[in-house]
């Protein structure tokens, strides 16, 4: 549970900052998707943008947690004795 908080909380904060910077520079009504203008409200554009930024930031934090595992965590259960055979 603690690792989930380690991933989601910092990614939430960074996504908020990224969205603020992104939409300060780019007007949501001037966005194009596959060559067509986006026809959704500004609130929907902000919400979709935030969720997208949050997903990218969460993936980055999750990768950091994945790469910080110790050798003992990675090899847990490797080389353990096999379970005893059941009598017939």
C-alpha cells in the first residue's frame, strides 16, 4: 500500500505542474488530434490532459520503484527447497 502512495502522490503533484505549464503555453481550443480540431469543452480538455500527464508521471515513478528493488526482493523464493512429496 505504501508503494502505491509513493507512486501516485508525487506523480499527481508533477502532473498538476506539467498541466499548468502546458496549458499556459497552449490554448485548449487550438488543439488538433489526427489533423482534426478537438471539439470538446475546455474542462474536458483540461481533465483529459491531467489524466494523461498523471499516467505518464505515474509510469515514471513506478519504473523508479521497480528499479530500486534489492537483490533479495528480486530473488525471493528462488532456490527454495521443493515441497515434500505426498504419500501415495
